């Protein structure tokens, strides 16, 4: 039991305090080269392409800064939001800045634009800054150059500039330059079967410090990136789970078992976008820095040990099959890695030079295999129209989607011959199908499946309908498929609308049940045919409005989590909110404590002695704790309890064995320190009930024998967390006081 006056106190019965600071100096590279070369000016005309051009004189090949050839820059045939200018550097470059200029001596310039980038000229990624898709301010006239330094460099072979707005008295006109430098790295493609091991020379590796760095890209949401383990229970694993990065480490543990030493940290989100992500793991003993794409987490591992003991090897791309259930239940990594560095060893270079032997299952190649999927990005005013086979008696559609919104229209199509319509939507995070059949009389079919489908993950929807039969399947789970045998006649339409539907385009009074879809779709199949979205992008056939084809610009607004004190973050496509239930805090981000900071504050509110929750650092990082407030005296006492029972048996002392009782308090040491920092006086006491025992030594050296039924009160000030003396130097004074009660000699 800990007692404090007037506002709190704390101490541990046995407490060893070890201080230390781990620092890493910033060192500049030995040969630092500024990455600021112009990358566009020297390219040939064939390196440029665009959505369209007014004529050959306005072609994208003339879109170079300060060039006056042709019409003095690029202008598309139409000035709308579907135009773009694209540059192919020939190989990957590191990009540090972008600059724009209007068309020479004209009224044509761009006032705002976005920059997209890609390794392949497909699967574009918009440049992000401050957690959002960034819109760059453009020009205010035709001839001045406006340059923007990127907040963080990007690596890409292709860059695409998408005008968002332009001079109202002119049209889109653009010249551009991109600045950066050469980039090269060894790339390894993992097929989901092959595993690349780095075997240790001495069969065992014991390290106090580790630095592991690599880049990866994948379209899979699950997969082990690296793994190593030792026979003493140590292990290190980096893997993807639900498109998030999970780092697990165990440096060993004591007799409490392996779970005690286990540490697991999750970071990132939406990492299955098949774009490059950078990971750096820096470990010094139990102190870890985990960096993912410039976001750093600092933490300490559980357990008591500092060394990582691994046996035989560390593997990249998966866990070697060992026959253990744990190894077979986790997927190997499928995707690409580059610049793998393990404690100063270039793993990718060794693999390329065939100095490492990959597992004999699967193939290891040194060029990145790109996926064939073409995503479509929808906003609140989008729709995508694709053609279908008309007058078929079998309707078959499938697609994948990802979103944060619980509601939204996924698909709508009229049946031919005015037989009704079919609508597939997301309702309260479930997929629902509504079929309205108009024959001799109107009938309605409603089925739904799935749950929690607005989690930002990819989900697959399949719907099949024919005469008197319909089936809906979500995420390929046949067990959860929903069937109906209601009366139904199907005749397919020539048009299918995904993500939205415009009533005014059709002579129909039908009003869809849900708002337009916000999110991404891919692998769209209609009438058992995969829709060629590249052709739809050129409107042959099909049409669309306010969609971005070959891009999924989904953003996780809950990573990093802006909710404080353990608040739960949830989001829609446009915003996030924090749920503060059971956290002890309130406000938009769970910042404001709902509890008083001390027992004294409760007394000022007229409260009497009782148990209360207090928050000693207010809205600071420490959580609230429950204490007993004793207000019976002029001074207020704050009492922090521990887990020691009312009476605990003490094993007798002998020269070989001391009796040690550990007290575990209901507060952490940080919380206790916060209480003691504002306390006037702190004490910790233990009552010792004894019968015919010898306790302490007298000045004469003879033990004191305590008679039956007597109680000894021992008052300790033992290594408390209360600072005394010079606070600026944080000198800890340790006093050990022992106060005895009435004792009688035997």
C-alpha cells in the first residue's frame, strides 16, 4: 500500500533503476550528390505522350520548359478534367521537384494540377503530401516557371501531370520539367513459393544490434517478408496481415514462458497497392526503431534479454516448410523486393550473383512481374458504364471493391424488354441485391451477404441470376452464399452501370436506393467477360464520368491514428471520427480527461472519502487510475493499492535463502511518478504479523524475538520515484528508514 499527502505518492518495495540514452549520429554520405538534375529537357519526342492534342504543333513533345517549338507547348483537343501529359524517362529515376510553365506567348496555362507516377505506365499512384492526394498550385501566366520541391522524393519511370484547373480566358497549355537523379537497385521477384535464405557461417548468430532494410511491393494482403528463429525460443518476423505490416520479435524470456518475451507491433495500411514501400528495422538491445515510408515507431521489447539468438539462417520471402503447423499456416510473400540489406550484407546482390541458394520450390527472378488488374477510382459523383450482351437469359457479374463507406451503389442495370432491373449495393457494410421483376405482376427479390465490408480491404462480389434462380457470393465463401428460388425471368441489358447511375440518361422513374459509390473497383466481369477498362478509358465502347481509370487512390485516414489515449478510429471516405468509450477521455480526438487530476480536486468538489479515478497528468499520455482518497484529515491522502493479499505467508529465513515478496501496484511506475511529483510527503508501509520469530538485530548483535500475537510495523522509504534536491540534474536521493514498533524480548 502506498500513501501520499496531499496529492499522492508512490514507491516500489524493490526497484532497480538503470538509465541510459541510445543516440545515433546523423552522418552525411561520403559522396553526397544533390539530386536535382533536369530529367525532361534532354528526352526525345517519343518519350512524351498525352490524352489528346489539338494538332501536331500542340503535341506533348513540345512540352519542355522554355522551349518555343511547334505551338510553344502542349494543348489537348478538349480542355476538361480527363486530360494528361505523360513523360517516360526510359528507366526509374528518383524525383525531387517538378516545375510547370504555360504555352509560349498565349493565354493557355494550368493553374492547378496533380502528379501521378508509375514504374510501368500503368497502376498510377498520385503524389501524397500531408496525408492527402496533393494538388500543386500552377501558373498565373504563360511564361513564368513555377517550381515545387517534393516533400519526399519518389522513384518512378513514368510521370503523368493531370490538369485540374486552367486559365478561364484560355485553355489547357503546359510545358513541364521534372528534377531528380539516376536510381538503380537489384530487384527480386518472389512467386509465393520460393524462399531466399541467408545462411550464417557459424550456424548461429547472436547479435546485440541489428539493422535490416528493404523495399517491397505487392498486390497481396498476406505474406511473410522475412523470418528467423533460434532453438532457445528467439525469433524475428516481418509480415503482411490484412495489408498492414506486422513486426514480431522475441529475444527470449525467463521461466514465465515464451509469451512473456513476445513483442508485436503493427504499422501502415493498404500496403497491397503494388507500389514500393520502404522498411528499416533498427535494433539496439531491446530498443527498436521501425520505419515504414518515413513513419517511425519507437518502442521497447518485452522480456529481460538484449541479444537475438538465431540458428542457421534468416530467410526472405517466407518461412521454410518445416512440417510445423505454424509454418504451413502462413503465406509466403508474393511480389517484389529490392535493396535487401541485412546487417550490412547486400542480400539482393548476393542472390543476383548466385551466392545464395533459394529453396528448390518455385522460381526466383530478377525482374518485377506486374499484375494485370486495372483498378477504377470512384468519387461521390462518378459512374462507369460498360457494355453487356443483350437479351441473354443468364445474368452473370463479378467484381472486386474496396471502400471505407458503409453504403453505396455498386451496380445497376435494366433488364431488356422492360422486365425490371437489378441493383447491387452496399448497405450497412453488407452487399445486397435487389431484383425488381415486372411481368404480369411486379415482384421483388432481396438477398444480402457479408459483413464489415467497409474495412478498406478488397472484397469480391459474384452474382448469378437465371430463370427462377439467383445466387450471391461474397469473398468466394460458398458457405455464406445466399440463394433464392423466387419467380424470376431474366433478359440482360446492353448497359451496366458501376458506382453510380444517372436517371436523366434514361427514360426511367427508378431511383436507386443508395448514394454513389466512393472507392475502388477492379476485375470487373460482365456476362462472363472481363471488361477491358483500357478501351473504356478511350470511350470505345462505354462511357464514364469523374472516374480515374488505372488508379486506386484510397487513403487510410486512421493511419497514423489521430485518436489519443486508445480511442478507436473509424472512417468514411472523406473523414474519420474517434470513439472514446471506456477510455476516460472525451473530445473529437479523445484528448480531454473526464477525471479530476487528484484527490484534493475531488475534495474541493465536496466529495468524501471513497475510491475515485484520477488522471495525474490531465490530458497527457498517461492513462487514469483508480485510487482511494482519504479525506478524513485536514490533509488529503491518496492511497494506491497493490496486489498483496491481506495476509501472506513468509517463508522462514536461512543463510542461503532470503524471503522476498514482490508488490505489484495497480498503477504503472510512470503513473506513480506523476503522483509523487505533486505530493508533499510519501510513504510506504508493510505490517508484519509474526509468531515466535526473530526479527532484526539489536545493537548487541542478539536477534530480537517477537512474542506471539504481536505486530511489527516497518515503515519504508525505499527507492521512491520522488525527486529531491536539484530537479534540473534529476539527482535521485534514496533513503531507507526503518521505524519499529513496541518489541518485547523473549
